[in-house]
C-alpha cells in the first residue's frame, strides 16, 4: 500500500517530487510505502518528515485507487494508493527548485522537489498511473484549463 500527499499552495502550485529509482527518472507526488502498524494518515505524515524534513497536517482524503494498478517494480504486485490533501504546519524549510530533476548526483534514491503552477499542471507529466489520475482529479476540481 502506498500513501501520498498533495501539497497545494495558491501562489506556488502543487509540490512534486523528482526521483531516481532503479536508475530511472520519475516525477511523482510526494509519499511512499506504508509501514506495518501505522494508519494511512500516519504514513503520509511520516513520509513528509522523511522526504521534506518537516511535518504536514492531513486535511482530507482525496482519492484511493479504484482501478488495477500493477507495480512498475514488481509486475506480480498490485498497488493500492491513497492520496490526501495536506498543508505544511510551518513555513517551507525544505529546498525546492524550479528545474526538474535538480540533483547533485545522478544516483538511486536521489530526490528533489519543485512546485508546478496549477495552470501548468498536466497529468501526463507524472510517471505513475495512479498519480496521473489524482492529478487529473485535482485539475478537474480546480477547473484548471
């Protein structure tokens, strides 16, 4: 099971994560795997501290996958992804860039964050099928384009 959070800022846009996973470049929403024993909300909050180095407040459930999503890393696994809307508890302290894949090194697990203006959101710019659906729903909800 995977948990993700959508950080939306009216001035900056939507926060996305650019990552290198198993040698490939991925653009995705921040979040990751659920750990044994934690709730999905706890998982989203933990992931924000691990990835961003700061806490979020989960404000509402946004989307849970309702289609078959096959794992890109283990084709025999099905992925269930849960998305939450969230906000930062404090002013942004983590580094973000305007440049995609703004890495110091091209190594696995390298990650950088950037804001995409809401008017520039395009679901096809995201790597994972469930992220594409979540972003499309966000675009529709905000009457973007």
